[in-house]
C-alpha cells in the first residue's frame, strides 16, 4: 500500500493504528494545515495549466509512453492491450494518458476491452494478460506500465505460446535472452537516486541561508531498447 500511494511505511502504519482505534471517522480529513499561498487568480491559472496535461509542458513520462505506443502502432499493431498499476500512482496514470493519446494521434479509438488497470503485482498482471490474450479479437501487442506488469505479460505470453509484441517501462535482467518482441524504456536508476539525494541535501543546506527554497526539475536521460522483432502477426 505504501508503494502504491507513494508514502512511507510509517504513514501507513499510523493510519492503520488510527483506524483500529477510531474506525473510519478517525481517518477523515481535518482540513488544510495552513492557508493556501496562491490567490484565486493564481489557482485558476494553475488549474488551467494542469488541465493541459504534462505533455504540454515537456513532462517526459507521458511523452515516453506516447512515443512507445506510437512505435508499436507503427509496427502494424492495431489491437494493443494495456496493463497498468493502481490509478492513484501518478506515473501509472500519466502512462495511461500517453497510451490513449497515441491511439488518438494515429486516428485509432482505444478499445476499453483491452484495458486492465489497478493491477498490483506480477500474478495479477499475468491473469489480466491471459484473459486478454484468450478472448475474441485478442490484442496483438501489450503495453505495460512497469516491469511487474511486463513480467506478468511475459508469463502469459509464454503460457499462450502465440506471437505478441510487448512494450513497457523498466529494463530487467535476462530481457535480452527471452526471444520475445520486447521494447523497453530504460533509465539509470542509480542516477535517479544520486540526483534525488543531491536535491535533498541542497534543500537541507538551504535552511541555514534564509533563502526561500524553489522547486527544481531534473530529467534523467532514457534510452529505448528493442529486443527481438516487434511487427504484428
């Protein structure tokens, strides 16, 4: 749960204790901890910018998805399944938006029959992929929002035995020896950790200067890896 909500395990443990002691009422919001610093006009501007989506501002997550799904469509696939994690996870939600936008950009209407969201682990992804691949007009490719979804999809493809294109995020060991048509968005996880730690230390150091802390955005380079062949059968 902590992973899906992107909070600390301690927070989840505290919420559980509050539930045990006071039931659902104990988890009700107590309101804002402080007054908003933005004016009504600024809030309206913020809402308008958020409505444009991250791709309009160069946010890489949705753009990566848009590019990957466009590649799959370009390989000849028209029935593309979607295997996604919890809808409350920001990256998963944005990758779904990219999946949808790529279809629209190609003049295709995404088919709700091929979409599975809220999957939490490899086993759930495998079951969802099996259901998709065994149905009528089964998808010829699957898009996976993280490596757990990809692992589940690979197990399903192995069980079914048919040629299915796979595309997703996060490279993993032995992906190059599977012999499957697999396209992966890969990045340096160690570099993400280094940059996050550097930003945290910089923020800690800034507290003694009296200077206000300003938000900082950093983009870690990615690379596209294509294993096997990805054309539609």
